[in-house]
């Protein structure tokens, strides 16, 4: 996987995860940034490699990293971190039966499934595998865990993504 493809794919999954954690997160991203407006965010997401293979070279890694720095500020907010920890704690306590999880966790999973299906499902190779929500739920849990790990060890999303790219 090329570095550019990794960033583009990670960007979309981070946005989906963040939007599932807090429905106002995208608003916060565009409101807290001096360099990013709603139109630029839309173009980065609409022309993502995950959707259209021909268009992924339109955006540079710098553009994605600029947006990821803004996302980093939003994700580091206390209420987002609290949600991540609460959801992970709930999942570890009820890992055998996710239906026993709290409403907060169930809502996160439902929002992730809806956003994932709406944004990525029509473009996935082998999307028949994703007819069952099990795989999408696993992706949602993995991504919230990864956000938690990035902050626990690096305290910086941008650094975590750059470090991952460098190791590839």
C-alpha cells in the first residue's frame, strides 16, 4: 500500500470514527481551523481514493496532514477522550454480548455502521462480506481502540500517523 493511499484511507476512517463518537465533531473541525473550510473538507472526502481511484492523486499528503492536525485538536478534547474511554471500558466488560453495552456504546456502533455503509460500502471490493454488520462492528471497535492507543503512547494523532507511514 502506498503512503498516499494509507493516508487517504486512514483519513476517511478517522473521520467516520470521529463522527460516530460525536455528531458535532465535523462542525468543530471546520470551526476550529483557520486553514480548513467546509468546501476543502468536502473535496478531500469526495475525491478520496477509497471512492475514486483516478482522483486520489489530486490531494497531497501535506493537505491530508494539515487536516489531520486540525482533527488532532478535536480528538484531544476532553469529552471525546472521555467517550473513547467509556466505550472501550464498556466493550471490555460486555465483549461477549455487545447488546448489553450502554446506550452510548450502542449509539457509537450504530452511527459508525451507518456512516461506513453510506460512505464506503458501495466502493468496497468484496462488499458482499460486509452485508453482515459483524465486520463493520469489528472495524469500528478497532478504530476506536487505535485512537486510544495513539493518544496513550504518542499523545498526538499526526505523530502517530507519520510514525506508521515511516515504518511501512
